[in-house]
C-alpha cells in the first residue's frame, strides 16, 4: 500500500480491516464483545483515544499513517497473544461503567450487574437491607455497581486472591467509594464479617470438561476464578453450606452459575430457588433465600 493510500484510511476502514484480521485468525470473543467487528471497534477507538461509544461520529475521520500503524500493531498483538482485549487496554465496561482490569482478575462480565441496575432483585430487598457482600469480587465491579445502585448501603467485597483485591482497590478508589466498600481477603465465607442482608456471588463454576475446552482468551484469565471442579459445583457446595450462618433472617443470595444449571439442579435437587431473567435468558443467575438454604439438609 502506498503512502498516499495509507493516509486515506479512515476509522471505519481500520475497524473493518481489523475485524477481517480477527475473523481470519479465529480469535475468541466473550470478554465484553461478541463478534469481530465490535472487538475491532473497541481496539481501534481505544488506540486512537476516541470515545468508545462514538463510532458513528468518527467513522469517516482520517487517520494518520503513524496512528494507523499503531492500530495495526494492536490488532496483531490481540491475535498473537490471544489475550482478551480488556487486558490490552486495561479497561472494561459493565453497565456503562468503566473499570480497570489486568491479568490479576478476570474480565468483568457478570449478568448480576444487569440485575442490580434494572432493579430485578429489589423485590427481595427493603429497609432491612443494610449490609451487602460481594463474594468472589475479582476486580470489584459488582461491589462498585451495588454501591452506586444502593447509595446508603455498606458493602464488603471479598476474594481469596489478594492480587485480585489489588485490582479491586484501584476500582474502588477510582469511583471514590473507599468509605463505603471494604475489601476482605477470604476463602469463601471463612473470613467475612456477616451477617449480611444480600450476598452477590459470581463464583468459579466452570466444570472440568468445559475448562479443558476453553479458548486461549479464557485460559489467559486466572484459573482460580473459573474452575469449579468436575461438575463446577465445588465452591458452590461450600457456599450454600456456609451461607445461612453469614446471612440475616431475611437475607438473600444472588448466585451466577453460567451454563451450569443442569449440574446445579443435579447437585441441589431439593433446593427452592428463583431463576432470574437476564439478557442471556433464565438459566444464568438464581436467587435463594436464607430460609430455603437453612432448610437444605445437606450440600
């Protein structure tokens, strides 16, 4: 390509070319985007320091050869490294809120975020809801969103990984919530400060067979935050066993189990839960009351 032709490249041309390269390379998506065009748009706009949500306004903007070369290099890095785009940009968005992220924590994508923002769980909450726990907090995104949604509530955010908590601390400070969110190092519920009125948990739940088949982009994330044992329920068994003691009488647990509903129902056939509607359907997230958990004979 001649220098004159290079100078003529526009933002949308860079995005289209990047999408074609990503498609040809067979990269995997699912860390904030679901297709090659959206992934390329993210990387191109980020590299050009353009608003991530302003593609229509900047689509025909000319890009200098030097900036175009930097875009090409970033797309090449995405393909060669197989890292999620969020690890390259050090930023991800959940419900329109920006979060810092790096390899110390999984890329935030929990469907629980939708339920917080759209009020889907408010029916089970009330004036009695004063203390919230975000368990397996990762980069702290659900804790931050909960604090934004419920401005009068104190929140603990716990994780076994102290390095993930370092990332969470960045986001708590970024959103000026240090006074309301307390970060705790805890193996499950062992070292939290209950009782809580609401527990949010997006735990490691991927079963062993699925773990072995994950694309490289998912294997780039901390295995500790993904792997849930042979049926994906190892962490969840301990959580449901220990949760009643960490909950107030009217407390509820909102639990994400991804694509593992069959395994969940096989492991807890007698447990009464409410399946909550998300953009991915009714099989991803459930709500269970303390009363139902207390009645569970064995986990």
